[in-house]
């Protein structure tokens, strides 16, 4: 297997600026230096700097205000940095973006097509997740079991195949999310379980739109819990 290509200059600048944001050299809601000054301090051209800034904007780390500059909108929590390497943050976010659309659609189809066996499988997975929280265990397997049970309830093998093929990447994000939840106040665990329960209830009640919305909201919230300063901190 060939070696991965070395990071581009823009990637290196992205990592450097993200590190400075995490270390609060640029605190939340503060303005970054002007582009020319920032390019000089990073030792790169302005086009390279702009590519790095564009990536930070895509990730929701910074936001631009017309005529005013770039501001820090949110940053990864310090706990995140103890679990994953800096360069993984973008990949994790992209996986969550993908899951929001795919699993939201899956939940909607599951609500249309589920049968009693599917509902029983959802209940078993939910109860197992409850047990892992009570035992202060990570419970990634139980979490993936629930999401796969929803995919199976669609009666569309493509949903299940996609989730199974991305099990490693999805599991990595779940491991991070659940690790952060275990470190947080116990109320966080109840909140996460209530998100799962809303999905299950909508599927049980055969409400496709509600099921899709609940799943999208759950995955988006899991993504946002990695950050301080996110618009919806839950």
C-alpha cells in the first residue's frame, strides 16, 4: 500500500490555526488578524492562507463578517483533542454530515416499513444502551446495533450495506461522542438517550417525517457536542 501524500501547505496552515484556536490564542468570538498579517505569520501566500480559512469556515470553526474579517465561531473541546488527532476533526465532521442525510432518510423509511420484529430489535438495542450508561461503559456496539436495526427496518438493503461498509468510520465518531458524554454531567446521558427515544417513538408511531427529523437532529447534536460555542450546544 502506498504512503499517503504529505499534507499540503493549506492543510498545515489549517492545523496550525486550529491548534491556536484550541489553545485559545484566538478565543471564542475573537477576530483573527487581517489576512495579510496572518499570511506573513504563517509564512505562506495569501491564496494558501485563504484555502486554509475556507476549510475552517466549512467546518464551522470561523465565520466571516463582511467588511470586518474572520471570527472564531466555535472550537473543539479540549477533551476532543485528547481522543483524536487534530487532522481527524474534519473527517469526523464529514462523516457526521453524511450520516445526517443517509440515516435521516433511513429513519423515515423505517417508520413506513417497520414490523413487530423491527420494533423488538430497536427496544433491545435501546435497553442495551441504557445498561451501558448505567455501567459507565462506552457502549459503541450497542449504539451501532440501534442504528443498524433502523437501517434493517427500511427493508432496503442499500441502507444496511452503507452503514456496515462505513462501520469503522461511524464507530470512530460514536466512540468520540460517547466518550465525551461519559465525561460530562449525567444529564448529558439522559439527553442522548432521549434523542434516541424520539427516533424510536416516531418509527413505532409510523411517522416518517418525525422519524427523519429526530434522527437528523440527533446526529447533528452529536456532532455539535464536540465543540464549544456551537449554535446548539446540547
